[in-house]
C-alpha cells in the first residue's frame, strides 16, 4: 500500500521546484500523494470492507485537493502542467 523509498525519491526528483528541494515543495508533495492514492485505490478494490484504509484514502484525497487549490491560486499555468504530468482530471 505504501510506496518504496526509491519510488518516493524518484518522484521528488522529478517534481522538485529547485535544486535544494528535498520534497517539501507543494508539487513534490502532490506527486507523492498521488502515487500513494493510486496504490491505496488498488488495495481498496480488493478489500472494499477495509474502513480504516478508506478513511486514510479520503484524508489523502482531501489533502491533495487542498494542495492543488493552493497551486492553482498561486500559478495557474504551473497547475495545468502539474495535472497534465500526473494524469489527473481528464
């Protein structure tokens, strides 16, 4: 359900905003959250009665939604590029 350390580092390197960024930028946080959401969604398809994981999934989706709203308010062009890269909102 969780992502590996290597995958997380790979995502952070792909979406970091500056050379000094270690994963704290909003874009990197959204990328990591998206990967975790995708993994947990697969888990929920097999284990639909897992209420605790369902709550965790909803919390992650809401957190990503807030971060995306912040990016959209700050820089709409960057927001469009990010959702295109992540494959969100078809």
